[in-house]
C-alpha cells in the first residue's frame, strides 16, 4: 500500500499542526510553572518575615526577663548588704 502525494501532504500538515499545538501547550506549562514558582517564593518570603518578627519578639521578651531578674537580684543584694551592715554596727 503506497501513500498518495495527497495523503503524505495531509499527514505532514497534521504533524505540523500537532507539533505547533504541543509547542503552544509546552509554552503554557512553562509559563504556569514560572507563575507558580513566583507564588511559592512570595509565600516563603512571607513566612520567613513572620518567623523573623516572632524571633525578634521572643528575643526582646527574653531580654526584658533577664533585665528584670538582674534588677531584682541587684536589689536583693543591696538589701542584704544593708542588712549585714546593720548587724556589724551593733
């Protein structure tokens, strides 16, 4: 069974149309992947910013707690020194 010139021409046109359609589909998929990558990057940056803010808040709270504890210990130490001085004066 031999193909006629018309059949060969029709197959070539069909192959070309199929190729162009596939090429268009591949380009669309690439664009979709690029857009999705941008969205993922934005989401990760948002999470990172939120985590950084929470870490700063936690650090500031811990620092305030340490400062408060040091102040309290200093006051207690001063009171103990004053009390010890009173004992020695008697």
